C-alpha cells in the first residue's frame, strides 16, 4: 500500500497554509503531528485534528456573516 497523498486542493498554492492550519489544529487538541508520515496516529487522533479544522472553518464562516 502506498502512502502517497492523493488529496487535491483547488488552489495548489494553498498547500503551505493548509499544512500550517493542520499543525495548529493538532496542537490545539494535543495530537503530536509531525511533518511527513503520521501513520502511527490512531483514527481517533487523526479524526480529532480534522474535526478541529472543520470546527474552526465553521466558526470563521459564521463570523463573516
């Protein structure tokens, strides 16, 4: 099984900003996320990072209304 990242961004230049956002979200929920391979994370840890990112995006959108 390959560990190649198949996620596509609509704006490729946004990759660095998304990586920074992911690292900040991981730090906020106490997950030790590192650059590169993170296959040692549990599903719960990985899900909490994604959930925190979604939560912050929703909060940002609601503030802009």
